[in-house]
């Protein structure tokens, strides 16, 4: 039976659906497009499958998965901030050093001033925002490329961190006269020290009785909030517009300078916010804390589908990319893969992710198959 389309000039037959080789070509193209958009989710399933195949219940249990994600939470929060910068076609190479100075600031405020985490966390976030406000100003007003500006700030902030700490780690496990942790130290430990959970003892969906720690909750809340900002607010639409075409965005009335300064400031704020989490998890603030974290953050963005050219990506994708990296670290560690090989494997994964994002790559792969199908039809 032939479908029809009614119009003002009468009834006409609907265009026939592709059949045979031509239909196969169209299906191949649609499948390639779908694979490109789902690459991060496919990658996550592959990592999980490898973990289950190699370590079984040792990998796939609530305690192991919760601990693995908690350990990566601070870097996941960094990745959210870096995503905002990359969406505007910028780059941020120094979030690791800001996390480091946030970690040291948290330890000093706890040890020397006895402040509670309720004051320490916003103070560290403010420190990170202040430094990255300078990044945004340098990138826009001074017209310094973000690569160069953030590379310079990486060195400046790391140097300040080491100068203020005298190159000495500061412990955060303070013991009172009674031989027990002080109330401030005990409260600070809940920001990320293993074994200190916000919710534990009762069964929870996905987590069972393993409990949920503050790092995991903080990472989840940050992802949700900033995904909503990107998808539901005018500011989020402006971020995509600036990354897609800054000239067109400016002609449309978008304040490009303000948007770029804002995303750098938010990235710094999130890096500073992650500092106390890292200090609590490590039980100390080290002058070299956060070294190399910016690479993990950028890798999470790229694996999650954020384009380094700007204008394309999401916080959801970055969260999936962060999950891939943390579970990959966990799987490789459980299988006793050396640290050197782990670095090689993660680097290759980033290269593959970038190649898959390249415009026209999937078309170039499917085109030979398309030509063969057409030739077979002829």
C-alpha cells in the first residue's frame, strides 16, 4: 500500500523509502553518526566490561566503585570548570595548581586558625576565583592566548603555594589534649578522608551500605548545577555562542569579554572548591598537590565529547569522561598494570577520542564502504 501526502494541489505519493544497497548506505551513515555521538557511553561500557571480565566481583562491587569514584571526585570537579573554558574555545592548563593552593589554604586555615569547614570551603573557592579572574582579564583585555596565560599562572600559583608553605606538607589530622581528633579536624575529615561518610549504615540505591562521602555528593551536585546552567540559562547559551563563533556572538549582542572572564572565574572557583576535598582525602596539604591534575581534567572533557575548537560539549559528557578515567585507573590498578603503562594507555585513549571528534572522520571511514555498496548495486 502506497502512503500519500495531502496538499493544496491534491494528493501525491510519498517518496519511497530507500531499499536495497541504497537503503544499506543510509543505514550505515546513520549508524556512524550515532556511534560518534555515543562514543563516551560506549567507552564507559567497554571499561566496565573489561573490569568485570578481568576481576569480576573484585571490581564490580559497591565498595570498590564508591572508593574509586571518591578518589577521582576532586579531578572531576576540575573537569567541570575546564569544560566551561573549553566551550569558549579556550584552554586552562593551571587548574591543578589552583587546587594545590586551595588545598594548602584549607590546611593553614584549619591548623593555624581553627576554622570550620563551613568557612574553609567558601574561602578556598574565593581564592581560586580571584586567581582565575586574573586569567580571564589577561586573556581578554591583554589579549594573551589562554594557553600562554594559564601556563604562566600555573607557574605563578605553584610558586606561591611552595613559598607560603616553605615547601613543607601540612597535616590536617589535629589531635587534642584528650588524644582524640579536635572537633574542627573531625569535621574537616568528612570532606574526603576515607572512612568518613556523610551517609552510612543504611541501604542506599546503587551504593548499598558502602555509604556516600562528601566528595561524591559534591561532584554530583556540581555536575547537575552546571549542566542546568549550560542547558537552561541565557549565560549557558552565550558560552556556546562565544565558542562557536565569537564574532557572530558579539554582533548578536553577547558581551564576549564578560563571558570569557566569567568562565575562567568559575573554573578557578571550582578548582579552589576542590582543594579542601583533596587535602582531606590525602590527610595533608602538599606543596605539589594537584600536579598533573589539569591533564586528567582536560582528558575527561575530550573523552566526554567536548570539542577543543569550542562550542560543542556538555557537563554530562564530561562526567562520563571522568567516570571512564577513574574506572580505567581502577581496572588497571587491580590488574597490577605499571604506572608507566597506565600513562601510555590513557594518552592513547585521549588521541583516539580527539580523532573520533574530527569533522568528517566517520564519513571518511564509511565512504569506502558506501562506494562498495553502490558498486555492488551497479
